[in-house]
C-alpha cells in the first residue's frame, strides 16, 4: 500500500481515464498528485520527460496517456499510432526505472488480443494468433508496453503492473466525430440528427461551437453545417453508422475503470499476480510469498552488481497483465437502440455494411480481476444515461 503522502504522477490526467483516476485517488486521500498537460510536458520528448523526473522524483506513476482513436483514425494514421505510443511508453517507463519509482501502473487495451481469440478472452490468449488489422499498430504498441513492465519486473525486481481495460466511456470522453470511439461518436451523431429534425439550430450551433467539425462551428451558415455533418452520416432524422451493427462489444464506465486501476495500484503487487498463476487458488498467499522471495533476491543481486538478471526459479513467466471489464457484452446495433431511447431520437438508424466492422467479438475474461478483489457495479443502460447527461451538461460550460 502506498503511503498517503506518496507523490503520484498521473500521465494523461486530463483524459477520459486519467482524470477519473486522479479524482479517485483524491477521494481516497492521496493528495500529493502531479499532472502535466501535453503543452506543459510532451511525453514523446525523451529529454523533457527525463528533466521532469529529475525535478519531481515521483514515488509512483500511472501511465494513462496514449494516442487513441476509433476504427477510422486507426486506419488513417497507422504510423502515428505505433510511433507516438511507443515513444510515450519507452520514455515514461524508462525514466520511472532510472529514478527508482516504487510502483507503476500501465494502462493498455483489450485490442492487444488476436482477432479470432477464444471468447471470453483470457490473458493467456495474448500473441496466440494474428491481430485485428484495423488497429494492429496500436495493439502492437500496447503489447510492447505490457511486455516492458513484465520484463523490468523479471530482470530488475520492479513492481510495474499492466491493466488492459475493455471499451471505456464516461466523463471527459472524446466526442470528435472522426477520432472518437464508438459510443461517444454514435451518441453525438444521433443527438445532432435529432437537433436537425427538431430545427433546434440554437442547440446545434452551441454544440458545434463547443466541438467544431472540420473547422465548421456554430457561426457557419446552415448549408455548410448540413454538408459537413452529412459526411459523417448525420442527416435530418437519419444517422448512418459504419459496419453491420452485428459486432459484440463490452463497455465499462470510466470511473469504474479508475476505481479498478487504483485498487490494483494500491493493493496488488507483481508477486501477487505471479502467485495466482503459479499456485492453486487454495495457495495464493503461499505463491505470492515464494515469488516475493525470488523477486527480493533479484533486487538484492541487482543492487550489489549494478545489473539485472533473470529469475530461473520462477520458470517461464508471461501474460501477467490484468483484464479490466464487466464480462458482459451487447451488439453495436443494441447499443445504438439504447442511445436512441436515451436521446429521444425518432428517426432512422442505418448501417453501412461496406464499411469495416472491426473485430466481431471482444469479451474479456475478468476472473483474474475478480480474484484480486474488484467487481464492476454500473451496467450499460445506466452508463449510457450518465454519459448523455454529462455530454449535455458539457455544452453549457464556458
């Protein structure tokens, strides 16, 4: 357990998950938090990250910063997705090690799993078959990140934990029509189509002033607004969505992801995870104790020799990351119906089957997470209502 006075650096503290983790830590009494905006600290800049760690000397790090997006963005900006994420991870994890950080939590994504992974996806199915092509670069970067954590732990006895959240949504979500994930993009499209049908141009212009689309804001004329929205499948009382609507997806409220992440940060060590893997459920404490002895020996050896080394007594250790999700799923079409009801939309929802669906099913096996003492509480219907309420409230903010 980290001391309440521990200095914790939350990378990406203004993002969807980072902001929720920041607030969760505050609620638990951890007030010595450090955050930097992208303008204040570019995590892809190795020298800048090193200078930050030299100055701040954090005791723990939460790596929630990433270059993210949906199917369209992943397809268009493939080089950006692998390069930006690899830079962020290498810089932050490398400097955390160099500065002796006690605990690091790395946030990945369940897109790390193979396209045709057995369902629900257990941690052990990592790297067993090809990835989904549309997000291959992002997935490879995240796999590299979790392997960095695992490898540093095994070679140097560090305590870096990787968690792999399912699809997240919640306060501070990204509603950009090109770069956002499926739920916020779908919600905004349906909302804007309703406003067009209702002739509520005041609300529509307010929305575009808050979040312009391709430079088109609320000050533009009606024809220009209709034209740019049509490019994204948004028309008067009609919305066109990508794919067939058949893929199944699992969704987790971001504040619950934050709670799970902080639970792991404060209560779970790398030794606990290995102990779960190497010993029966009836002997988890014994397994963790023996693993801690091996890791402690590694730390002592590295301290005296100045270099790392493997831990032969532990055998082959891999897939030590933790899935974070609900273990429940619904189709994209069912999600659209749920959003339609929440928004009060009475128009048509059409699916363009010529566009990619992505992976057809991505359900996580969360048994490891449950064994470590955490379960979700917010179901999808309540979560969609919460998200729409937050979105509408955000439009009235200055």
